[in-house]
């Protein structure tokens, strides 16, 4: 927690935790304002958690959520009203503090000189020069000139962003590259299934972002507000402008927890958990270890989602623990799947069905979670089977593992880069944007019809790097992405069904069958997942060493 004091009335801060509220009260603050929407980050407590801790500490709390980069004039007026109404001094926070500082700056525009606004926010560690430009430009950020200019700008510092930056830097060492990402921590998200299964400790899946940004690549620690591709410009939180010659867009996707009524209020308690959040995966294991009888629900929302096998991975590892401890006969496992099949590539289904039988799990297709009552321990699903009228059913549970609905980030969905569904619109082979020739995309945010997995990003990074290098040299695309994705399905502790496939469900195994037969559960695939892939991720993929990631080349005509 940081106290970034703007003046005696207002202090802003990056994300806080429930444990910080007593310290904030002890420092003399009387109110807290949250400017960050719930569900924006994988390690973010909900506002309800913060509000409860604030009340216990004697603080008033108010929720004024602002989508990153979308501070409207009305938002600033609401913030000004909150400062008037709440007892002061006030402590406001968001992901980095920038949104809170921006709100304050805009709220003071009518009564303070621009120089005074700049000085006050600068003393707190925030550069509001872009906000002042917006104020004097009638509310719009000018993009004809920028605060910084780079050969290549990469939006997103996740698996895709760091991998493609490293790959591009290895091909063109002299390029001036910047990665834009506001996060302090980078997560190895494929490891969270193993955390929820009691195999990994959560801490082993996290590293500081600064330790992973490639050497000689600039890190701009900010969130993106908007794109102006006609001016080759990216607008950041705080209305700063970054210009580029070429742009790579890979910010991942948004876990839309709020789309399920009541879910945010009960996450991490009442037996409701998810391996899709860093701080909740350990709770999954806690619930699994403690459960001796009752009903366990495992949910899967409509596609697309990242790692489509993750919802059932949680089921299998939980079932295996209950089997090994002799309590499986007392537990009713229910898989609630909004889709109509167990897995989208039929070659892997027979092996998975054997484990469904082993754990005596009931498959409920076309069941989409729409509402949760945590204290009552009930979940309501919309059941929409083909050629039947949709209905709602409510199911009681003792434990529920939830996979949240997933959408493109807000700043992507409203941008000129998005297709009608909100995803970045690319050519599925070259990963180049269909409209803007100097823009590429990879990872979970783009609209190619591939599985959204870290393994897919590992294969996409050299494709994008090769094609940008060729473009810089004046050539056409030289590499093609074949849709490769991998989903190591952890069917029991010690065995994995290694699903590897490309566009159209084509099998794309990385190993001969005598090494790993992906259609069957094998010990070798478990060793790959548990012992080999984590160091490959940290020490190879993120450093531009493209192990098992050679892209297809464009055939000469």
C-alpha cells in the first residue's frame, strides 16, 4: 500500500487489500473511494470485501468504478460530489492510482489553475500533463503529437506480450520497443489448476513484471485508454499519448465475474471458488481437502474462454483426491457446462469420459450459470437445450468451482480494432489486422478461431515477430499460424491427457506416439506439465527462446 498525497483532503493509491484498511484509518483518513471495477485483475479483492473491512475500521466507503481509460466528465463530477459528501480526508484507489488522480484533476478544472493541478499531482507521483491537454482541448485528447514515440509498441505484458517482445528483439536488436502494462506482477496462469489441486504453491506462479521485461525494452507502467490507429497513437490513462510505427495488441481477456448475479459477493467464501483467480486457487484446494460429503458443482460458461479444459481439470483433480481418500462415494459431482460437448476435439473425448465414469460425475450440458446465492448455497442455471424452451433450474451445493464468463477488455471492445463481437480483428494465418497494416495481435484477445492457451501464445509469438521483421525489411508475411493450442487435461494426479490441436480440430502432436500419446492419459505428459513446462515458460518462452515453436512458412508460388 502507498500513500500518494495530493493535498490535505485527498490521497490516492494503487490497489489495496482488506488488511490495509486499519492502517488507512490509523493514518487519519475517514473515507475510502474505490475507482476500480470489480473483476479487473486476477489478484483483486472485490469492493464488498474492501467495504466490509472499511466498516470494521470505522471508515466510510464508496464505489465509483471507472473502466480503465474511460474517465468521463460526469465521472469527475461524481468524484467531486463524493469529496464534498464524504468525511475527509479521503483515500481513493484504483489499479495504479492514475484513474483516481485523473478524476481529481478533472474535478478541480473549474476552480484550480492547470499549473497548480500539475504541481499537486506531480508531488504525488502522477503526471497529469495529458489531462491538462484534454481540459484545454475541450475534453478530447489530441493525438497529432505524442509524449513518446517507439518503433514498436506492445500493449500487454502477459505471456503473449513478453514472448513476442523477446522474439522480436532477438530478430531486430536495434528496435526501440515499448511494452505497456500497469501490472506489477506477472502470473503463470497455467499453474493455477495445479495450485487448486494441491500440487503447486501459488507463490511459484508469480514473478515481478520488472524482472521479466526483456533487456533494452521500455516498460510503460500504465493502462491503455484508447487507440487512434489513423494517427498511429495509443492514449494512456492520464491522457498521455504514445506514438508508434508498428503496434502489437495482446492484453489478454477480461474475466467477467459481474455477469453472474451474486457471484462477486460470494467468491472466496460460502464454498464458492475459482482457479481463474490467483488468490482463490488455494481456496479451491482448501475446500477439496476439507470436503468429505455433499455436492460439488463445476461450471463452464459459453465459449470463448481461456484454457477451455480448465473447468473440467478442476473436477478431475478434485475427484482424484476424493477417490484417493475414500470419500468419493459420499460426494455428488456435477459438471454444469453451457456447451453441448465435453471437449471440442472429439479424439480426446473417450479418454475423458472414462474419468467422468471413474469419478461418477454427472454431465449437465446447456447449463449456463446466471445467479449465485452464496449464503443459501444455491446456484441458478439457464438451461437452453436445442429445440426446447429455455428454463431456469436452481441447484444446491456444498462446494462450487466457477469458471467466469469471459469477454475482450473494455478498451478493446469499443476500439476501431475490434470486430462485431469485440475481439481484435486479424487474419487468422498472419495475425495481421485486417484493416490496419501496421498492427498485429496475438494471445487471448484476437479473433482467430483457436484455443486461448499459453501454448497458443508460445506458437504465435514467433509468427508475429517474423512477420513484423519481414515488414520492416519491406517484405510480405513469411510465417503462418496453424491454430495450434495445447490443453494438458489433468485427469488424475500423475496422469494427463495432452490435447494438442489446430484449426478445425486437426491433431498437432509435438511428440511421437511412443513418447506421448495425447489421446490417452500418460505419466510422461504429467511430468511435462509439472516439471518441464514451468521452466520452459519462465526461461525460454519469455526470453525469446522458441522451443517447439517453429512457425509454418509461407509457401513460394
